C-alpha cells in the first residue's frame, strides 16, 4: 500500500449508514459563518451517487417553496457532521434525473418496505 492509499484510508468515514438511490436522507453539515460554527440540516432524495472511496459523493434533491434545490455532498468530507436515512425509496434506475422535470405528486418516490 502506497502513501496516498494510506492517507485515503485514514480519512475515510466509517459511520456512514447504508443507503441507496431513491432514499430520503438527512445530511448535517458544519457551516462556518464569521467566527461561529453551526450545524445545518439538508433533507432530500438521493438522485445519484458518484465516485468511489474517499472521492464518493451523492446528489440530493428537494423542492422548497416551489423551487427545486440540488446539493452535491462529499460523503467523506470533514464538514459532514452526520447522515441519517429518513425513508427508503423503491426505484429501478441508478440515476433519478427525471425527477427534475416532474412536479407535485408525480415527483414522489414510492416507499420500499425494509425488513429490520
């Protein structure tokens, strides 16, 4: 194992839960404003996962006040304070970019029943 792989392995987060495309997740990000630091939550549907290892990121989408918001979150960022799965979605595609064109009830993702 070379030095770069060792650094990557040391900086990867191990407490990230299992989630899939279509799931609704809540991401808590550390935000620095001036001299203060606070945690801001962003809840959205996972419409894509990109990369692997330390470079893995997810794209979250939500509609707020009639305006669609998308945010790309690096999963192993030091700014990531937490990630929780709110609900599991049932989808048959790897990328849900078609949700960008849908409005209202048609933009919903059906819930998947998970055995626990």
